[in-house]
């Protein structure tokens, strides 16, 4: 499987993304041809090699005639639909702009139809987003991974006045995405960069195992004192099964709590959407027996589940980290047995064979209704599938 990894040590923006794509070998002339078909006034992509804190990188600048247009989303999508971009490129570019429009509408309390694109409706931002959509399509990777994203800190001035970093739209776009702490007084991640990452990235976390093919560096506009202001793009091959995703692991150690309270807490966590909840017996300080409470969940549920753990267990701290998860392709499958229909899951193995697992609740209900042993229902369901 061919994958791409965005290393956002200094954040991400539209021009940094374009620069990184050009630096890994995406033909800028092809991107330029796509930009030309949008009908923007004299819009030209100019590429140059620059140094950022001693490291070389590619900087892509968007050169165009001055304009003062403030476009709506439908103006931009009409422009994309009328262009010569391929179907997949149009679809990706419109998805990025729609994601951005939804964020802008949310923070300004309006509809996506009425929201004005100020900075991101300008020629250079349109070229950055559409150009990145074209470049990512030409890259031809199967999955895109990305590091946690730093936003920078301090304040910036936008069309609506002085705001704290991350800008309101950027913060809205990064909901559910892991943020990297930083003390750099600068806007490292722009709304354009956040919209691209939020739309195209399949998984956030550390660099996955791969055989590296190409590494590209896209330069940001500012020269930072603390570090190189570049976006690193790593392209490589991995043998991982494409059916994979990312989950978060939440853990805490408990040694001063009753089993009844822990059991109640695990039920609440499961009801709140945790993918899995389990406990492990451990030996803690001063030889006290304790237990480790572990929770697997999606990024969007971290805050909700941590609130439950803190409230119910009175723990003082929770560890958390992202984990890659590989999954077999699976679907629901029913088998007919002498006891009735049993619901289960059918998994497709790597060699093309299948494996059937009866669902506990289905078997338990049948065992209760038919007054038979639970293990007999399991055995009969597996036998029915084999036959």
C-alpha cells in the first residue's frame, strides 16, 4: 500500500502543502494547467528553492493581479465545476471548500450558503486549495497519515479584527484532531491548511512503519527563530492491510476504589460509545493490589469519556495516546440452526478464506428461549456455517 505522511512540526498551510507536493515530484505544470482553467485573473504558480533555518525546501508563491472580490462558496464551486479538472480532483477540491465553509458558517452564526469567504476566497487561497487537490490526486497514494498539528500561539488580525491563535475557523476545523502543544508566537496552521488536513487525512498519529521512497519539504512564508518553517511530506510503501484506522487509548491506575464502582464506570463508558473497556490486575506502589482501567475510543469521544472516568473513579490523572488498529473486512451474517437463526460476523482473512463468529447476545437469547446450554448454541452455529 502506498501512503503519504504529513509531518506538521511547523504546522500546515495551503502554500506549504503545494510546496511539499512539488518537492516530492508532482508536476507543477499540470497543477498550473488546472488552475488556469478556473478563470482566475492572471494566476501563476512560481516555485523556488529556499532555505528555512538552514534546511532547503520548495516555496510555491501564487502570483496574480490585485483584486477585492469576496466570494461565496457557490461562486467557487461553480468555478471548479466549469474547470478542466478531472472528476476526482473537482470532488476533492469542493470537499475541502465545503469543509471550510461549514466551519466559517459555524463560527459566524450563518448558513454555508450565505457565508463570505474573505481571506480564503482570494485568488491565492483558491489556487492553494485547488492546486493541493490536484497534487494530492496526482500523488496517487492509498492512504494519507498526518502528525498531530501545532497551531502556534498569540494573536493575528483577520477581516473580523484581532483574534487569538488558532483563528476561530481553524479551531473549528481541527475539532477531533490531535493538536501538538507549542509556544511559537506565530500562526503555524492556517484555515486553508486545517481544511486540507481535516478533509484528506485518514489517520493522525506518529510516523507509520513504511519503506520510504521520497521526502519533500514545503516552505512556509515566515522565517521562524525557533525551527525550520517547513511541512515535510514522506511518501512510502507499507505492507499494512488497507482496512485500518486509528483509535485512542485512555488508561488510569486505581487502588482505592471498590469493584462495584469500577463496574458501574465501565458500563457508563460503554454506553457513551467506547469501542472497548477492560481492566487488568496490577501491583502498585507499597505492594498494594490495584487495577488498570483501559478504554479504546475514537478521538471525538476522548473528552466525554475522560469526564466520566474522572467523575466516577476520582482518579487524578489519565494517560492517553493514539494507536493504529488493523481490522479484517467483516459483515453481518446469519446462519440457520436447529434452534433458530443465529446472528454473527463474517470476517475475510488475508488469504481469501472466511471466519464466522456467532454473536453472544444472539446465542444467549436463543439459549434462554430454548432452555439449552449456551455452548451448545455456539457449537451448532459454527457447525451450521461450516456445513
